[in-house]
């Protein structure tokens, strides 16, 4: 299941994944919210996969791929907060392929992840 996080800084959007994430979660929660956010400009996204997160269904993985690939310039920053080992390894291995800047945080560092999303980029 994916739920929208209500306590996000202005200009950001956040989601929390629990249990098994399905393609229906993408179609009813994630895609509409992210499509609206992308229409307003590059997205600053926080995605939290906590200890209650179990897995993605095959349909959810396909929806995930389509979502990222379908909006290659729609992402500014993506913060992923998790202690799920396989998710951390996947981000470290494939994060360079994702659009925008991506950074991995421990699950307990959600507040730090929110601050990173809104910190001005230093060139």
C-alpha cells in the first residue's frame, strides 16, 4: 500500500510504502499525485519504505518503471528513506539511472531527508 504523507515541506511531495505495493497503488495514489506535481515543475520527492514494507508486486514494478521513464525531466530530487536491505542495494546499484538527484537515507532520518529536498543546490 502507498499512502501520501501530509507533513511535507512546501514544494515537496512524500509517500510511504507499507505491506505489498501493487499496480493499483500506483494507478490510484502515486501516478495522479506525481502527474499533478510534475505539471507544476520538477518534483522533489520523499519515498519512505519502512519496516512494515514487504514487497512490490510484479505489476507495481512495471508501473514504477513506466512512471520514472515516462517523465525523464520531471524530477529534481528524490530522497529514499529505508532500512530495507534489498532496496538500499538497488538504489546504490541503479540510482545513477534514475532522473534527477537521488539520495538514500536511513528510515529514522526522514526529517533529514525532508531538509535535503528543500536545501538549495550548490554548484
